[in-house]
């Protein structure tokens, strides 16, 4: 990084540096710029592809010729309510998926791999919680966090059962398919990765790739389920980019898998971990329930 800073000093002559996570903001006589070290993602080629698909919600590159870093235009973010930012983010992401979607032929091995990976995760968590519950039941005096977990044993197990049942239903359908809908996915969606100015700008594209569009929904939900109203966000997304029955089933399958709740040496932290894990299950169940009801009525 010291070598990078030496190059920046010579090329841009900044008079102020501000470090923001993995980026560096520099103030110069020519304006403000954001410096980021280069990763595996070729941002220039990615932007060229997005331009070709008429998607322009990204921060322009100022310089990409250096080996170690790239320079972006600085965008001053407007302070808005986080719920509004989330709606803007869903709007941008649905546009991204719409403009980059296509169907590709796939072998049965692709779906088999998805099925096996999710099933392995479900089986692992089933064994993890079974062993955890067995050990806690042997305790004469339970810690508050252990008691809270035991009281909600059936809720966690039901969540895992629902995931397994949904996964099997999904597999029964897609095992007959020989194509898959894919799009460019950002693959790291958070409200903090959307800047608002003259238009919304999606940042932090380092993990982007071609994959199923539900991957963005999964990441966004798992990152920010607690603070946002995903009922309305999902409705807005589906209005702009309708998911197939199989895609929606897989999305619900993955997010309904409960998190792995772990304990801490500090008891109050353990209680917090259990509470957060249970909150995830309750919120997810509430999100999915209306869609299950619609399906049952059909």
C-alpha cells in the first residue's frame, strides 16, 4: 500500500487522505477521487459489459491503467432514510437482473450440485442442534441462553424440516430441466453499497459474477433481514423481475435454513446470539407464510 500511496502522491498531489474501509478518498486541486486496490475482478471489463446492457448505475472509472490500484470518480452520498435506500437498491438490482438475464443450457449435475450443497448444510445443522440439545438436556442447572434455546427446540427443528421439504420439492421440478436462468449478480448487496446523488450508484462490485438472480436476494436478506421490511422489498422486486416458481422455492429454501447459533464465554452475549438466531427464524417465517398460503389455496 505504501508503494501505491507514493504513486498517488506523484500523480494526483492530494492534500488530504480519508480512509474508508477498503478505499481511500483523496482531495486534490482537481477534485475528489476514490482509490481502491485491484482485486481479481476486472472492473473495466465489467463496466463495459454493463454499458452494453444499458445499465449505468455504477461509479465511473477515472483511471484503470495501474497494476495495483484503480481510481474512481467521487460521488457525494445524499443522506436519506435507510428504508428508502433499500427500496432504491431493490429497484437498481431488479433493473440489473432484467438487463443481464439469459437462459443457458445446463447439465443435471449443476442442479444436483446445488441440491447436495444445501442438503449437506441442512444435515450438518440438524446434527449440530441434536448434539447441542442432548448436551443441554443433561445439565442440572441450565444457563439462561441454554434454557432459551431448549424452549425453542421445535421451532428450530421445524425450520430445518421446512427447508428440507422445500428443497425436495424444488429438486423434483428442476431435475427435469436442462436450462437455467442466470444474470449478472452483485453478490454483496447491502444498503451501504448504494450511493444516492443525481441517480443511484451501486458500488463494491468485487464479488460480482454470472449466477442465479436469487443469489442477490439471499445475500441482501441475510445481511439486513433484521432492520428492513422485506415483505415490501420482495413485492417490489417481484413486480419488476418476476421469479419462476422454482426460483422462488429455492430462495425460500435457502433463507429458511436457520443460522448456526453459537455460545460465548460471556453469558449475556450467548443470550444475544440465541435471540438473534430465533429472530431470524421468526422474521423469515413471517416473510414466507403468505406465499405458502397462496400456493396451498391454488
